[in-house]
C-alpha cells in the first residue's frame, strides 16, 4: 500500500493551540499565525480575512478567517484582548501563509487583557503547548 505523507515544519520557538495556531511572545503581545500542519491539512490558503486593528476579542471570539478551495476556516482566540496589529501583506498575498507560515505569513498581533509575564511564568500561556507537546498532540490525531 502506498501511503501519502505530507511534510511540514514545527517551529521550536513558539507555543501552539489545539486549533493549530502558533503564538510567539513579543514583549506584552502575542504574534499569531497558523501552523504548517494546519495549512497542509486545509490546503492552500487562497484568501485571508483579517479583523480591524484595535478590535476587542473575547476568549472564544473570532480572530480571523482563512479561505481555501474547499472551505472557509474561522479561527478563535484562546484569550481575550485587543488586536493591536494585522499583517495586511497576507490579505494581498495569501501565499505568504502557504510559503512562510512561521515568518512572513504571521497574521495578527494580539495584546491579551491579562498581562504576559516573564517567560518562566506561563500563567497566560499554560493552555498552550510547546513544540514537543504539539508534536505529541499531532501524533495522537
């Protein structure tokens, strides 16, 4: 039997959610994007729908949407906060998400209502997984 395998990278310097979003701390903000695993699973991103900067987001509220050839995927926030910046380049060129999910393909910058603490204090980020836990999570899917 010939099995198909998709290859993807998991960045080690980020945290991950079960929704396959990555989070990278930038001072008191979180840069957020989609993992390469998600991008491989849903197919090429053809369109990114961004919120406006300065938008309030509730925990469980909509962050942004991705459109593929087959579906629209709406992603939700695990934190309440304010969207402080958006990457308008991904709206113009959604291929950035496909080709550079962990770098140029970042999507939003969120300032959580709860202050981010020192990296040793994972108070806000405790519901997220580090890269090793994320790999284990993916192996269970």
